[in-house]
C-alpha cells in the first residue's frame, strides 16, 4: 500500500518533491558538469592536438528509457535508472584511472626509448589515442543518460520554433567563443548601419529625435543587472553563470523582436538597411539565442519564449515621414545592441578568470 502511494505521488520525475529526489538531481547535475568540463573537454583537446576525430554528442544515444515512460518516470524506475548510471560511471572511472596509470608508465618508458628509437614514437601513441576515443564515446553515452534522468521534460515544454534543435553540448567554452565572435560582428554591422543613416541631410533634426527616443525607451529595455554585477565580482558560482546566460538570452530575444517590428514597417527606400538588420536578426537567433539556450539546458534552466520577451516601445510620431521614423528606430536599436554586444564580449573574455 505504501509503495502504491509513493508511485502516485511521484508520477513524474519533474515534480518529485522528496528531499532524496532533489539530492539525486543535484548530485547528477554536479557529476554532469565534472564530466563535461573536466573530462570530456580535456579528452577533446587531446584528440584535437593529435588530429584524431571524435563523435559529437548528437551522434551518440544515451541509455534508452522505455518509450511509454519517457516523459513520466515512476519513482521506482527513476531510482533504478539512477543506480545503473552510477554503476556505469564508477566502472568507467576505474577504467580511466587504469588507463592514466598505464599511460604514465608508458610515457616514462617512452622517454628512455626515444633516446634510442625516436621513429617509433607515433606508433606508441596511436594505440593510446584509440583507447581515448573509445573512452570519450562511452563517457558521452553516460552524460546523455544523466540528461535523460532529470531534464528530459525541459525542452518539450519550451518550444517556440526559434531553434531547430536545442541539444546538449559538451563544452560551454566553445559555444561562448562562437557567441563572442558573432557579437563582435553584430557590433560592427550595427556601427555601419548608424554610419549609413548619419549621411542623411537632416542630421541635426535626426539626432534630436534619436535623443528623444533614447530617453523615452530607456525604462522599457532589458537592464543588464547580472552583467553589471559581473564587473564587480571577483568570482562567480554556477547559479550566477546561469543567470548571466538567462539575462543575455532574454535581452537578445527582446532585440530580435524589436528588429522584427522595424522590418514590418516595410518602408520604401530602406531595403539596404533592412537587409543588414535581417542578417543581424538571423545571427541573433541562430548563433546567439540558440547557443544560449543550449548552455541554459546544461543547467536545466528554463528560458523565455519569443512571444514572452517584449520589444522596444517607441513614442508615437505621427507627423514624421515613415522613412524618418525608420531611421530613428534603426539608430535606437543599433545603439542598444552595441551596448549589449560590448557587455556580452566583456563577460565571455573575462569568464575564464572568474568561473572556469
């Protein structure tokens, strides 16, 4: 009877309220981060140095949950599945320790051997690198299985079709490097848009209205609370890092929507500027927003959907020509974008010394 009550109460793993369930999730979360940052990324770096290929996380399936229980794991199955993963991890940790011990012994022997026969060096390491590649694939399998245990409902409940897939990632550092590169490109493109608009004849009048709109909109745009706090922090923890990603993701959604409003104006003679904004919008979507979502997924962190993010609310300027309104809105958007690109770049560049 007691078992039946437990099964009813813990029907879905996402809603497990027991202290033990939360402890399991926290331990698995910590284990996943260690596997990801301290083991898998280092294996990839080693394989990269020796030009060895490896499977990506999308090419390997985790331990499969029975299809009927995929979204509704019972507590008993949850615990059984957790034990299987823990046993697998323990087995592989022992294997890795043995490999490293043997590799250290081989390296010592190889150092002596090199003084006599250097030409055999590459063949000595080929065997070990093959072993590393196999180990890496198995570790990815375990990592994916951990994701299945406590975060398999997250993506299902958060889909606004912004991203083709929001899969698990192995190295957050690599994702952030791409975001950094794209952010620099967006900042550069934003500057070029403003320079193009500044060539207008009525520049003084344009600047006056731009200043009016900057003052009008400053209270309804995203505030970089955590990004500003990052400047003052000596070190940050995982929760702070998750909030940084969440804040940047939501801000990028906000400006994605703001650009869409600008494009929807469909102003005549603004095709060139609109094309530049469309490129920026696509980069925001696929190269920044989606990558932030993948990073947030690592922390099992929810994110805002595109229809929840809002947009810039401009004042009503009925007496101005549509092309002039387009110029004003364009400059306001790119100035806010440039501020955020600078913040994002600063955080990524300095994250190494404060978190990783």
